[in-house]
């Protein structure tokens, strides 16, 4: 898959679209993707002229997000058109367990994610895998969980402290992914 094909599947856009290309895929089984890191990434915008080389280590939170987007591409590759993410549904990054950072990636590196789809239960997918820079493994994911939910169910107003509704509407075509990682 090239960049245009990836954009047709994933709802993320700049600056949070973190998969540049799919290099290989066996739908429903395994995918390999790449993310090229540049010194112009938004995560480096705050760095001053006195930044050290280590200050340019790519954030682990963005590595796991890129991994999660790769898992979503694999999951959705086997989906029927009616099961795809639409304006009426959201793709949610639920969380990751046993996420281990073993190394760092820096501007100029190309991160390769190898993701295996372990199982899909209803509208929830579970994946595992590794992230690499060249022949050096920089991270492992024991279990990543993602869910597809109806937008209306996620965006329903929640009761505030005084019982009134709080608008949690999520506009169409935006990333609703979030989560945390465990190191």
C-alpha cells in the first residue's frame, strides 16, 4: 500500500498519520509497514539550537501509535466494506500491554513494524509484534487492543457533576485514538 491507499483506510491525518508505506501483508495474519523519521517531525518543534542528539530520540508514544495504525491497516484489510471505518464509526486505540522499549529511533531512521493479528472478537482486535530500525529491534508489543465503535455511542453526552450533559462530540474525519503504553 502506498500513502494514498493508507489514507483511504485510516482516519488519521497530518500530523498524526504515522505509517508511510505497507511493504508486505498477508490479510488477517501479518503486516510489515515503515515510518520514516525526519528532523522536521512536529515532536521536535520545541527543541532549541542547544538540543543534544539524545533529545531527538523519537517518542515511544508515537512509536506505539505508529504500530497501532499498522495493526489497524492489517485488521481492516480483511474487513468487508460494511465493516470498514466510516463517518458513522470510530477506530479506537484501547491500549497496549507488555510494551517494551529496547532501543531508540532518530531522524534519518526508518522504523519497520512487524504486526501479527492474533484475534478479532466482535469489534475488538488484538495484535502483537515488534518494531525495528534496520536489524536492531527497538520495541516489542505483547498485546495491542483496538476497537471499532459507533460514533453515536462514543459521542453521547456524559452526565456532568451537576447532572447536566457534557458534549463529547467527536467531529468526523479526526483521530479519536488515544491510550497509554506500559514500559
